[in-house]
């Protein structure tokens, strides 16, 4: 496909992966570059987009690239700031596609390419960090513009940052970030502490979850999340990108279809994807089931298709570390139904043994295997809860979330264990 005005280059490092183009009605077409096809170390940008010479028109191509963009109120604010129509995915990618999830960068073919643009950062002092919390319009101002080209999917206020020499920097142009700074919400100001607690508990019960730190550099505290798709490197720069995609991208689903009740992936869909493509399918299926049980115990009803991802590296496709583990049931007004159903129900209060046995049948695994996972994760949560709560308090002080969250998790773990043994 020859280039035309308005085309975007999709790059991995210094390699041209392919070309992205929008039709007059906004549908995206993606075609792999022939040099990328011929490269021995090339990889598909998505499991839904295998390498081939023919273009991909709409469908999975549009879904993959639109999933790189922010959603909801954040998207609206960014589009207002940049003067872009909210429905214009290509224009938004052109504006903020320099630093996305994974290893790809999206570049305007007509924009001047500055050689130094991969290594430019601006320090964020405490006063500026606090401004992110105090002014709802600051984050949209940061994620789009001539100097910052940052894009994170989702609707939450969060900013890609670089933690270098214990200082927080804002990446400029297409420079890589190392962490995500998640900000307190004006309606749920203690949600960073909630996530820090739940993520820490997940690690202590044996789940592979990303490292998080509650940062007191803002008031209320923010959450600093280490990016699993960034790794330390000495050549040529201390940070290197690792390619990844979320489950919606891998299945060719648009971001509007991340929830099961809206056509998004089910547990069965995710397990089939893992079995078909992961290099360690048995291990990763087990991890999915542990994640599912932990979400029930933790009260995380937001475990949807974009909150599971796949890493593509030298080891081959594999399930990424878990992220975005939050006790959403802790807040009135947030949907208390699970994002993915278990044995035909989305209501976690209906999860008796029969529901788990039904899910095992749907997944074509032994009922005893799944029941053992339910019991094990429930018991591990109960065992780890007291020591982790004490450690959390010693590390971060008497956070308000500690008055209620540990007790709620303990109650759910006991209830689930009792129900599965009935």
C-alpha cells in the first residue's frame, strides 16, 4: 500500500512495522510493511492480526488500534483540548500515539522526525504532581500536544511517567515511560490505597501481579505502578519497550465490548485463547482461574477483557502479570455484578459449589481441580490478611481503607470457602 496524506507509521524501535490509514468514514486499515514481513525477528502486532501481505480493513485492525486510546471522560477532555472529534480514532492516535501500551509507536509520516525525541524527559516536582490531583483538566493537558504524545487506555485519570534516579519525570515526544501514576478520584479519593492493598495481597497469595507503591507525594496519595511492558536496559537507553496486547485486542474486540454483558470475552473465551496461543497454556490457564477466584474474594467486579493482557517477548506469547486489582464492591454506586460470569451467574453472592462445577464443565477441566483452586486462594487470603495489613499500616500509615477493607475481604473469603465445601 503506497503512502498517502494522513497515513500513520506503526513502528517498533527503528523498524517500520506497517502503515495505518483511515477511510473517509473513519474505518482503519492496517498493512504490514514488506521489510517487517521479511525480518527474522518480526512478530504480529496482535494474535488477531497474523503477519500477511494483504491489508486488514476495519474489524480486528480497527479494534486493535482503537484499544490503545483513552476512554470515557478522559477521552472527551483530551479531544476538547486538541480540537479533535471524539469519534476520530486516527486523529487521536496521530496526536497521542507516541507512548502507548506495549512496544509500538504511532507516528505521523508528515511530521518531522527528531533524532533526540526518544530520550527527552521533564521532571515533575511535588507541586506539579499535586496539580494533577487538584485540577481535573491537567491530565488531558499532559497527554496531548506537541511535546507530550502519551496514550493510556481506560477511563481512569492516570499518567505515564518515568521513575529515574528516584525522581518522577514526564516523558516527552515518544520517550518511554517506566511507571503509571494513578491519581485519586474526586468521588473515591482513597482508591489508590485500595488498589495498593489489593495488589499487595494478590502478590502475597501467590499471584503474579505488578509492583505498586502508594506515593505520598500527592494528597490524597497516588499509586505508582511499575509497567510490566517496560524493562531496564543499558543499550541504548535505560528503558526498553516490550510488546503486549490486552485480551480484547487479541480477540479482535472493540473497547466498547470489554464487558461480557456487552459482547465482551467470557472466562471460556479467555481460556480458549490461552490454550490456542500461549507457550505455557497449562500454567496460564491455572493463573486465569486463580485471578478469577481472587477477584471474588477481593470484591473486584471489574475484571473485564481489557484487564488481562498478553506479553509478546523472546519467550513467546504468555499471560502478563496481573494489574488493576481493586475492591470495587467497596464503593456504593459501582456495579456489584462480576464482569465475567461464573457458572451462569454474575452475582458473587450466588457462588455455591454447583456454579464452580458448572464452570469447570464449560472449561473442560476436572471439577476437583477448580474446587481446589477456590479453596486454596480463599485460604491463602485468610492466612496472608493479618500480616499484610500490619505491613501495609507500617509502610503507609493508618490509611482510612484499613478500617473496612481487610474485614470485608476476610468475610468474603470465609463465605466462599464455606459455600464451596457445602
